[in-house]
């Protein structure tokens, strides 16, 4: 545990040196949330936003989006960049276990996601008169599960992609795709049948439902199980395909 803590602290300092981390983890979700709040307000609509106010819908959805931002964009580019610069090779030369590398990435992703989510909630709730969570415990559990799933998925992308530029490009593309069809952008009720089907296949759609389950007591269906499967499968595959150089 002491080695994991040291590795996590080192990786956190390296993460914070990269401007994309701050942009996508802290700034962009908050900016898009302000745009949504200015356009849609917080009046309840029976036919869209699952029957709740737009901002009541979007705040838990954007907490899930924060975890996706860090996991899809920051983590893969950071890991692939470390491989390009020979950092992972030096870790390997010092007999650093793969589990320590992967574990430190998960810890750092979780920490950055938590800070960003707290900032987003602290700003959005009083500004848009968002309702308080129905269950704090479920909200925390949903956030934790989503952060673990997207951090493991990001480590998997970082393990598979050869360069930081490739990782960054794919991560941004996946992020915007999930934003558009995963329930954090246009409400699912207005999407066409094909787009809604694609959205159901994205981890973000299920992470959004998990967050809304605890915040708004809206039925998440099998989304808890789906996010857990994404986490386990991504973690196993990341360990399997991890490359030092």
C-alpha cells in the first residue's frame, strides 16, 4: 500500500502538469452545464428528461460525464505519453509490478474526478436550484463505480494505443460520441431509434442512469450491473494487454 500511495502521488503531480487534464476534467463539463442551464432552465417536462427538470436531470448526468472526461481523455494520453517518453520502461527496469502502475492510474483518476465533481455540484446546485440527492450513499456508490469503470477503460485505451496523440484523438472522439448519445447531451427521448440504440451501448448512458438512481430515485434497470461489468472487463483486459514499451 505504501508503494501504491507513492506511485499515486507521483502520477498525480505528472497529471497536473498536463493542461488537458484541467480542461476536460474541470472546465469543459462545467461550461457545457452552464450552456444547458441557460437554454433549458429547470422546469419539469413530462415527455423528456425522464419527467424531471432539465437541470435536475443534467447535474447527476454531468457528474458521470466528469468521470468519463478524465477516463477517456486524460488517462489514455497520459499513459501512452509515459510509454513514449520511456517512463514506463524505467518503471519496468526498477521491477515495478504492473498492478502498481494500473492501480496508481485508477487512484489518480478517482481523485481528480472527485474534485471536479465536487466543484461542479457546488456551483450548479445553488445556481440552478437543483434538488438535493435522495440518497447520498447511492450517489457516492454510483460515482465510485463510474469512476472505477472509466478509469479502468482509460487504462485499457492507454495500454492498447501506441502514442499519446493517437490516445488523445480517440479519447476525444469517444467523449463527444458519448456526450451526444449517452444521455449527457440531448435527452434520450429526442434521439432517433438508431442513435438511442448506440447510446444504450455506451458506458456513459449507464453511468448517467446509475447517478440518477441515487440522486432522483429514477429506476436504473440493469445499469449498475453494466457499469460493474465495464469496470471488471476493462481492468482485466488492461492488465492483459499492458505494454512497457
